[in-house]
C-alpha cells in the first residue's frame, strides 16, 4: 500500500509545476525550513489526519505557500503599500494555493482520482512575519479523497473467508436484466436471451442474438390507376418514410375533323378546364383623317358617325374674331372682319379714323407739329448729368464734403469752398503738403500723437532703455488737463520708469534693485533683466504690467541642471533631451524611471526650515508619465503629497499630514509646459525640508514598479522660497541666489493730489496727498495722479 506516499508526491509534484513555487518540504510545522539556503518561493506540506470510508480514504492536509518579503530602507512613499513587496508576495502565493485546489476540484488531479471531498470548504489563512527572515504567505487546509487501496486478500495470511461479490447486468436504459453473486476468486458465465423484432401488426417477426445485428428486407410499393394499370412500382428500405408522386394524365382537344387544337396535362386526382379558340374571327376596320390627327376603329358590321368640325378664326394677337361649325368632310369658308384705326397727336388731339381690310395695308399721312428739345446739364467730369425740358427749371443740389471718408456736411454747388486748418486755439496750421487730384484734396499735417511717441521713445533711449508695447499706451487723455500725471508699462531706462504725462519728467519714478531678475517677455519666455531696470512682464497678456516683487531667495542649489550632485536621485536617471523650455536659453532635461523595481524620484533638501511658509515651484512637461510632488519634514509623518496629471494639469490626488498644511495651483504655458506651485505651512520648525519629484507608474502608482529607462517627464527651473506665494524664477547654478526687492518710487511731491494704482485684475489702491510715493508690490498696469 502506497497511499500516504502518493498523497505527498502528488501534492509536491503539482506545486513544483507552479512557476511561483521553487521548493517543497513536508512534515510538522516545526520542520519548515527557515534557512536562507532554501530557494524561495517555498511550500511545506503537513498531513493533519485521515479517515477511512468503505471505498475511499479522506486526508486532511495543510499546505504553507510562502515567500520572503523584501524590505527597503528607503523612505516610504506609499502609505497604503508600504516600503516592501508584502502585498505582491500574498498575491502570488494566494494564486499558488488556489491553483492547487482547483486542480483537485475540476482539473487533472480530480480525473486521476485525487479530488477534494464533494461539498467541502477549503480554508486559506494569510500570515505575515510569522517566521524569521520576514516570510509571508497563506496556510491552505483542505480534505482530499483518494481510492481505498487496502485489501485483505492475496496480501498476508489471514483467518476466515473472503466475502462473495454481487453483480448486476443492465440494458442501455438501466433496466436490470440479470443479478447474482460471484464467489471470492471465482468466475461466472451468464447466457443472454436473443431479442425479438416485429412490425406493428406482427406480419413480420425475427430474432436478433445479443450484441448481434439484423438487416430488415426492403418494402415494395405499387400504385394502380382506376383501370387497374400499374403506374408506380418502387422498392425502398424498411422502416423508411417515402412520398410517391402519381404521374399526370394527358388531355388532347381537337376539331371534329381531327385537327388537333391542344394537348394538356392533368394532375392525378385533379380536374382542368380547357378553352378552345373560335375558328373564324372578323377584324375591326380603322377610320382616320389625312394627317392622322383623328383615328378610331369600327367593329366588323358596325356603324360610325363622324362628329362635326368646329372652326375658330383668331387675329395675330390670338384674339377670337370668328367661329363656325360644319359637317365633317365638308369645306368651310370664313370671312375675316376689317380692322379700325385712329391717328392722334401725343396730347390726344385726333387727326384721322378709318378701317383696314384684313390682311391689307394703308398709308396714313399726318401734319408735322413743332417740338422743342430738352437741354442737358453736367459738371466738368460728367460725374453729374441731367436734362431740363424746354422752358423748365433745374435747381442744383448741394455738394458734400467728406473728411477722411467721414461726411462733414454740405456746401452750395458751383461756388468756391474755403478750407481753414487751425489748432485747438484757432491758430492757423499750415499743412506740409496739399494736393487736389480727381476732386480729392489731400492735406499732410504732422500727427501730434506720433510726435509725442517719438519724443517718449527718445527719452527712454536717453536713459539707456527702450519703448515697448507702444500700441498698448493709452493716448486718449494725452491733451486733457486730467490726469496731471500718468505711468504706464512702456518706456523705461536704467534706474527709471518714464511717465507718459508729464513728459518733462515731473512724475518719472526711480527704480532700484541691485540684482538681476527675470520676467516673461513678449514671446512668452522667461528672460533675465539687468539690475535697476524695471520689469515689464507679459505673462498671460499681449500688453505688459509692471512687476514689483519682494526680496526672495531660491534655496535650490542648482536650478539649471537637475543632474547636479546636490540632488538625490533614486532608481531614476537624467537625460539631456535638448528641447526648449519656457526659460529662454535653457534646454530641457528629462527624469526617467530605470528598470529597477521600486519608486523612482529626484529629491532636493533644505536644512533647518523654520516654522513658517515655504513655496515649491517648477516647470514640468509630460514625456510618458505623470508626477507626484511630495514635501516632507525629517519625519514622514509631516508631509504633503500631490499627484498631477501632466496631460492637462488636473489633480489626481492630494493629501497632507502632521504639522504640514498646503495649497496647490497649476499654470498652463505654451507647448504643453506647466508651472506647478505648492504652498506649504510648517506649524513648527524641522531639521529638514525634503522636496521629491516622483515618476508615477502607468497606473499612477508611486512605488513597486519598474520603468523602461526612457519615459518620465521634463523638469526645469526648480525653486524653493521661504514665502507664502511663489515669485518670478530665480536661476541658480552651484549656490543659492537672492533677488533683491523692487523699489520704484518718487520723492518731493507737493500739493493736494491723489495717486491711484490699478492692478492687473482691475482692483485699485488709492493714496491721498503723498509727499513720497512708492509703488505697491504686485502686477501694476497703470498709475495716475490727479
């Protein structure tokens, strides 16, 4: 007997066929091999107990399917999945256990008499860190049923006799034909009775030996007609349905003289009516006129009365002037009446009346009256022309004066028009040129607004600056008394923001910022601006604003090269792709996930942050994967985590914990670039502020996945500031950098006045009677003084 061996071997062989099981042992739970020499993943078989039925044995078995959990010392990036592969181990080992159960329930093992007990419920219990070396997996407990191979005969000497065996013989319908007993070790011969075959009226009978065969004879069918003549004689196999077709009869029709008219088939058992044609037929006659406009037929021996003819006589205009009716086939003569005529002058005075014979002609002579011709009136180029009847009167309409295509009124025709050109004080202005051509007077006069803009630009150039966005300058109040002074973001120099009004310098502002700074230029790119030069910023607009910002420091050591050693890069690499970024002159670098399994990120660390506000910003563009921005303290318990869909900048998820709180925003830029910004508030000081940029998996997971070494995202211009809001980009290259505060001001103001600042969002700030004015921080689009 080898039943117990078979239990162990069968389970072991099935487990080793699974790709997620490398080795198998057996025995009690204390014999599980926990050494490092065991090749994981690993399974252990423990037979708990067995029970014996009449024909089968039932074994209760526990199988431990397990694998070693890989833990890492890296910072935990996913609170749900942790920093190990425990969930992966539980998933794969669950599959090993359930696959074994299903092979015993409905697979090859069941077909080989190795099956789960019908109706039993196997149990699976998970375990983690149950043994040393951080093993995890499942304990699968089940009842398996195998044939009972034990016999008391022909094995070992025993006392007593072996019991007889029972037998039963049934037909294919399950009916018992014979039954009896067979002595242990004996044999039996049973004679089987022949089967009997008959048709329904027993006119045919036969016997068939058991397991034999019988060929039934064919059946002959004969069909006779009413005269007793055979019309069908056919033989078909027995026990077969058959439809017989009786042949049609034939009917011949002829005249009495024997001339055949027709031969017709008549279906068996049916009747048929046969029509015979009339042997003599007289054709109709046809009656018509000479042009066939009338035609009809007359039956042989019939009568036809022709209808009368109606004749109409019309004149050349189609008017009916005569009509007649005559008997058909008779000639008709019609008489056309004479025409009447009247001749008169155009004023209605009659001259002569008379008649004209139809189709005749007549010459009528009248006296010639005296007629005076109309007069023609026109101007010199014939653009105006009209007629005046003899003895009539014509008043010429006024002419229209158009100034630059605009109607300025009418003046009397055929009269000199005086044009006076004066300024607002009625002083005469002489045009530089005057040309009269084709009734158009062109006067060239110097445009005062253009003259002003030339002087405005010249003043900017004299201060080492330039005039920008001249089309955005509002000149509608240039010659008005109010406002007395106005600043717009247009003309500037080194250390100067030049006023539109007054142009003599009474409201020019001094600019001080002893460091370079950046702005968004008219092309939408971030560019450097020299020290003490005001920044005209075009972000989100074709017309600039004046950008005024506080002092700020970029705490990132190298914002221009993310491959710099100041960054920590884990399971990721930096590729120089050479595509343009929103920063003028800086090419993009791509952070890609390597093929190592885990999380993939780049980290920048700021030491000893204070309990205050910090802002993290960066330029990002998708190249296959989305991003997670995580900002933590020295402890992972204090953090914010923000996952972003880089396709459209939408938030996939956001969470915060511990002493960290935050808000986020995304700015969409050209060419699918985004500038992301996270604002973090620390409620207490910390030993470090760690900012990590994670490459997310295709399913937007942080850890536990392997990259392809080529996809990720572009990253540029990382900036960390100790402010509650981000400011303009501060480039760094090897050390942190500070941009000084923008100070734009004027002193020595006197008198009663009000200064109004208008911001980009059209909100205002009003300052009353200042002696010194300093421009507010923000995005200013206009300053006026009244």
